[in-house]
C-alpha cells in the first residue's frame, strides 16, 4: 500500500500480529504480578517515628507526607509521590493508618509514633 497504512494479509503478517499480541499480554501479566507484589509488601509495611511530644501526646511537629515518603523509600518503594498518600498530617503519639493509592486501590500502611 502506498502510505504504509494498510498491508496485505499473508501468513507471515498473521504470525507477526499473533506474536505481538502474545508479547503484549505476557508483558501486561508480568506488570500486574509486579503490582500485586508491591501492594502486598506495602500492606505489610509498618513505619516507626520518634517525635517530640507534650505530656498529652500531641506532637510539637506533625509527621508529614515527606517523612512518610522518605520512610517508604528506605523500605524500597521508590515510585511513590506525594499525591498518592492520604490520611496526613499525623499530630499525636500512637498508632495510625495512612493510605497509599495504588491504581484504583488504597493500601493501608501502619504508622507508629513514639514520644522521644
């Protein structure tokens, strides 16, 4: 065809198209398996912080998104951004939950804050 927008169907073209489809599906399955592993590891993660607090347990400086991101990066989660994390800022000592948006799911991550 003149502009290369169409091609005649022959056995080689059919085989090539089938191979491309198979490769695309296997790559998609591989990506989905990697995402599932990341979600599973993320759900198992617990983050610990030591912050200065008053006698009532209120923090002098809240735990921020940047601190959560840094702690997650230390655990190997490098592809996260600020907009993916909700449930912040954390302003008291104790156990908390923040959520990390992974695709359409929000994964709960446990955060423990102790007074120093």
